[in-house]
């Protein structure tokens, strides 16, 4: 076990974004009043002792946390083990492969999509997507993650052949109809579709428990992914109301109580169609019980929720950052 953690440490060092690390280290020094040498020693100790990554040391505020607080956090190694047990490799492909997901979970999906083959044949699926009422489409990769390579383009003056060329140029594989989000979400953040992330867990009785509910909010980006510099805020699962400020992935940036561009208040914002969205996530979780812990991305339109995708490797940082405490006790019963 110790050897495994040492190998993890080496892995984190190799993968480390030096610019982010230095920025976070300077921030931690200022906030904690500790020396950089002391922080570096503590980072190595924490990676080995608490099974976290180097960057997670900062994201979980370990430079300020006491031992009894640190032990409750779920870092990357532990969550990967957990998700592998909950979502076996033999089963997770139905959510990992986005095209397969769109086909299998079609009963929960309202927006259209077209594959490369559809576009080449210019069949009904292609025509429907290219002439959707938004006038835009989303280019995606079958195995894309964290919003990588996603592109939103206008199709008013483009035909199937032009889209095929654009897919090739961007390294994408298929297109989806651009969803027109609910007017309240447009008022909050109009630059992208702002999606819910609802993490479900099947318990021993095959009932759905909710582990996390949050809204991903675009700042000035065509996508709402946290890693693209946007913000996210937790939602009270009972009321559907945001009760805490939104935060960035960058820990040096302050929390946002109001949207930095539109000025709309984030704390107190009520999610439209909340009960319906929660039910959609529960229904999707029960649709295939071989995957037991999934993070569902859901868009909300004026006509209700629309399922976007499922994630077998949902993120542990946003899950714990918002509540500012470790949530290991929440998943331990399922192990």
C-alpha cells in the first residue's frame, strides 16, 4: 500500500501543472502563514497519508485543515477505486460512449443528434438536427471529457458536407441539437447551456440515494464546464434553491454571490423544474442498475428537463469544495 502511494506521488509530480501549483502554493502560504518548505513537506505527507493528489491538497484547503478534518476527504485514488467497484469496466461503456448513451437512454432525451454516417447520408436525423429551431449545433467527441473539443456553431448557412468537414477539423465524431435553456437560466448566464449535475447512488435495496446536486454556471464561455474557468454552486436537494455562493476551480478566486457579468443573484436562485429534474435523474439511475453511481448532466428547457449525459467518473472536488468538508462518510456505507 505504501509503495502504491509512492507511485501515486510520482504520478502527480509528473502530471503537475507547474503554473497552477506555484499559484496555489503562494496562495496557501499567504492564507496559512506557513513557510513554503513546511507546506511542501506537508503536501508530500498528505498525498501519502490521505490518498489525495498534489492539487487536491490545495482544493481541499489542507493547508488550513486539522487531522480530523483531512481524514474525511475523498481524493482521486479512493474515488477511482470506489467508482470502479460501483461502475465496472464491463458496464460503464454505456455512459462513457456518448453515442451509445444517446441510443440506450433515448427515453430520457428530448434533443436530437446525428452521427457522421447520418450526415454523410443526409438522412432524417441529419436534417432534423441541422434545421432545429435554435439554429445551432454542438460538435462532440464520442469519448470526450471535461468539455474538451466541444464546439458550438451556427448552421443557418451550412449543409451536411460543411459540417462533416468541421467535424474532421475539430476531431469530433457527431453533432447534437443545441438546447434552448429555460428563460430563468438564460437570465442568469446566457453564454452557454447551464446544466445540473446530479450524482445518484443505488443502495443495497436498489433504491436511489442522492449524493450531490449542483448547477454549473457559465461565465463568458460557450460551455459550462468547471475546468473551462466557469463556476458551480450547490443546490438544496429538497427545495431546489442555491443556498451557497458559487466557486471556481481556481482557489485563488473569490466565491461569487452574484453572476460576475449579468449581476443576477446566485444565492437564492431557484432551479426551474427541480422536482422533475430530480425524478429524471432517479429514473435514469434505475434504468440500468449495473452502473450504481453516476453523475447525470441535465439541461432545463421551458418545457422541462432534458438528459445530456451520464458520467461514471463524476468529480470529487466540486462535491466537497462547496460544503467545505470531506464527504467520505457519505460513500463508506456503500463499500
